[in-house]
C-alpha cells in the first residue's frame, strides 16, 4: 500500500507523489472501492457530533473522495466546508498537496481529513501547517492508516520474497505508530491531544481479491523505494500459500486488517483546561485514599 521515479522522489521521500496520483486515477477508471472511506467518514461525523461546538469555517484536507463532504453536509456544527483535495477529486474548492496545504494563517476553525495523511512524506511538517491554519481553539480531527494496517500482507510478502528471491523489497508502507502520532500532535503545537485506534478486519476468499480492492482504493504500492521489476510468479504463488497458511479463518476465508488511527488536537486557547503546576495540590494522596503514608489500598506487605 501506500513511490514517479526514485530520482525525482528524492533521498528522503517515502512516497512518490506522481505514482500515487496515477494509482488514484486508475482506481477511478476501474470503479473505486469505497467501503473503507465511507465507513471512516461516517465515524468522523459521529465523533465531531460529540464535540458540541460550531465551526464556521472548516477545511477537508486530502480526503481522496467526497465521502467526508457527504457525511458532514447536513451537520449543523459546520458553517462552510471547503475541500482541499487531490486533483483527481472532482469537487475540490482547491487542488492541494497535503504537504503544502493552501491555508492562510488562523483562517480555519476546523480541519478534518480521512485516510490521506498517511501518505505525507513530512507528517510533522503537515501537522505544523495545520496548527498554523487553525484559529485559537480550532480543532484538528483526522484519521489515517496506522502501523498495523495490512500486517498479514506485509508478513506474507516478506516470507515469500525471502524464500524465492533471497531478499525483501518494500511492499507495504511504514505507517505511523499510534504512540508516535500523539507525540507528533504535541510537537506541532496542538493542545489536548487524543489518539485512539479502530481495527477493521475484512475477510477475503483469496489474496488476489484483496489486491484488487487495494487497486480500486488507489492504494497499490507507491513507495519511492519499491522494486521496479515485475513480481515473479514463484513469489506470488508462495505469497498465496503463506497467506492461506497463516491468516485463514476456519471457514477458509483470509483476514486483512486495516488499522484506523484517529488523532485530534486543539489550537491553544486560554479557555482550555491546563495541568496543575507541580506542588500545587492541596490534598495529600494518602489522605484522599484514606491509607497510611507510604501504603496503597490492598498492600499488606
């Protein structure tokens, strides 16, 4: 899953933007598979509904389809939602590179994004630009593929390639770990960071069905360091065997995991809760727990 030619991608580029755009165009031509983006769009709308705030000006950054715009269309919490997406998306208010969003400083009350930020080569930089675009007490709410996405396919590819070619090439993107995402939100200057994960397990009759879905999602391999030679038949055959051996349910269907990492953070504002200063507590922990100093409830030692 989620590299133009590697020289154009540069030495520090993980994803190749031109290849990623080509993958998305092919997906539209094939007929896109949207079950995953539709699901997370509805989930994002539900999460936003729990915030109980109105956002006059919102920006949808990079979401590859109109699913999020549709899910939020009737929301009374949003005044106007502007779409800043890839050129392949038909309803853009402005075509945008997620690493160079066309946001003015303090111009948005809300930034949302669904299954797009995982292809940013400089995710910390993208988050910093989102923070700059948010007005005080503005919100970022987004989801992206997390580290456990397609773990089964990654493992099966690694075993099949090592056995048939003597080496391993990048086949599945190195998605961010949830713990790292929390740190990146804080590093970008966003307050009250929250992260959590939703694991979606999809079952397939054959690995080829999964690969076809990935193509129709525009999610076939765009890694800059990917091997350019065609996949060997022996490697593909061994991949099928390993996948069936390791990741089949009792009924023979094969599991594919999509880890959806959710992130949120607020542009700082004086009204937000702040941690107490060290040493400012007025009640000792032992007194609050009604135990002798130095002992915890249930500690009989």
